[in-house]
C-alpha cells in the first residue's frame, strides 16, 4: 500500500535511507553519509513523501514532484 508519510515515520525513513544508501552508494564518503543522515529530518519537513508498506511494514519511500519520481529508497531487506 502506498500512503503519505507522517512525521512519526521519520525514524523508519532514516533506517530505510541508511540501508539503501549503504547498499548502493559505495562512492559516498563516510563524512558525507553522516552529514546527510543528520540533515534528513530537516529535509523531510519541506517535501511531500509517500511510503510503501508491505504487510504493515514500511519498506520504502519516495518523493514525487511535478509528476516526476525525484527519489526512491527501499530497504535492502527487500
């Protein structure tokens, strides 16, 4: 099920982001990774995000802007 993200989802979004980035962004320096991770809760406040739940568990999230998929993160477990 796709649904709009709530503020209470932010900790889970960070877990998903971390899992996805560690699996796919091997070019990212650790200091940059830590910087972006710290900034995520602030960034989330300014964008509309949607999440994907499977069996009641949030496993991914995305941002759509002007009809375009701008970001997509899915936990590495899926």
